[in-house]
C-alpha cells in the first residue's frame, strides 16, 4: 500500500514545471519593425500569455515556465528581444530559472543628412 501511495504522489507531482517547446521559434518570429498588435498575434499563434507593461514600456510572452521579453523605446520601436528558458529537473519537480539570452537587438539609427 505504501508503494502504491508513493507512486501516486510521484506521478501527480511529475510535470509540475515544464518548458515551452516552441520558445526559440516564437522568439525568432519577432521582427524589429513589429508593433504590439503583431506581437499579440505571435503570442496567440503560440498559445502564450502576453501583456504590455506601460510603466516599463515592455511586452512579455510567457508559456509554462519560459518567457520572452520585448523592450520598446520611447517612440514605440522595439529595441531588444530576450528570452529565458527554465531548467527543469527531477521529472519536472524542480525548476531553476535560466539565464536571459538576447535574441536580437534592434538599432534604429538615422542616417546622417547629406548637404
């Protein structure tokens, strides 16, 4: 009976944490010229939760224990796209937050005017 109870508890806890399988694919779909509406469509396509934070001027997409963060400048242009993937161990029972990885930097440099 104890073995059955232990097995049931282990199985019920297995998978408490999990990764977003399409994290890299979703992050690579983000282009520097996108706006919040286009980012929302990507989040919807990958079935991720999304939110725009007006205080930090950033957009986030999250699914399971992984996330993508998109930073905007004051003019509403994307400046940086970053992602983080959690490290899942012990059959999904333990999670360690992964490193933040910059996917792309968007530089909007204005070409100098020629006289």
